[in-house]
């Protein structure tokens, strides 16, 4: 189970690097944090899992979404 | 709010925010018995405030959570933590020492002390992260 979650995290991280759109990359970053939370829960650390889910998948993703919104979808301005 | 705002983001963030905050309060007040605690609960409450800011716009959220009192609450909670730690140093010899009881299992003393620390730390973290995000989300400084 641990190896499966770690492998999924590697796959999601590489996919996150390949994304062209910033919003898709942010969503994959949230998925990465969620997989990390599952991993911590599997390793009997529910406290750390809760922190990872709240900070990584919650606050960070919301802040990134807000700033993508502020910068008009991250498109380059000529 | 700037640019387009979709109904989905609006409705979901507005309807979800109170329940997220309620879960944060649960994490803080049951942190001594179940997974969770001050830091986690505070961050979850702050994410509820951020959801409200995403859904309603930062101006409306700032009317409900004005920056100055929230900032004051954070400062008071941190001062309270330091005072509790100093009292523990005076009475039991260690910083943040438990001065409510010696701490045999089953008594209410240790639980009351941990609960007090959880509440103070939850207020501090929740108010701090909320203030950071509300100041970041200000429309035009």
C-alpha cells in the first residue's frame, strides 16, 4: 500500500509538471497532497494526515486558485 | 471580486464554509481525545474563512471578519499562551508545565490543561492564517 501510494504520488507530480494550464497543475497539486494525506493515514499518523489535508489540499490550493483568478488564468500578456 | 465568477464556486464555497468551520471547532474541542488539535482546527477554520472570501468577495468577508479584531484575537491568544507557560514555569518548574493537577490518568486536570492550550492555539492559528489570507485577498491596496 505504501509503495502504491508513493508511486501514485510520483506519477501525479510528473503529470503536474507537464500541465500547460496553471489551474490543472494546481488541481494535481491538491491530488498530490491528498495522496500524501492517505499515505500518512496508512502509516498510523492521523494527526499529520489531517494537517496535510487541511494545509496542502485546502489552504494552498485555494490560495493558488485565487491568484490564478487574479492574474487572468496565467495567460502571457503580449 | 475580479473577472468572471461562476455559480458553482459561489454556491459551493458559501454553503460549505460554515460546515468546514464547524469541523474546525470540533477538531479544536476534541483534540485531546481524537486526532486533531489546536493547529489543525485553526487551519481548518481559516480555510473556511478563505472559502467565504472566495465565494462572497473579500470585502463582504472583511465586514464579517474585520481585520483589526481578528488581529487582536491572535495577539491575545499568543499572550495567553505565554502567560500560561510562565505560570507553569512558576508553579511546576517547567515551561508550559501542567499546574492544574499532577496528572494521574482519569482525572480532569490534564485534559483541562490540554483543552485550554488547544483552544488558545486554535484561536491563534485560525486568526493568524485568516488575517494573512484576508490581507492577501484585498482587492486593491
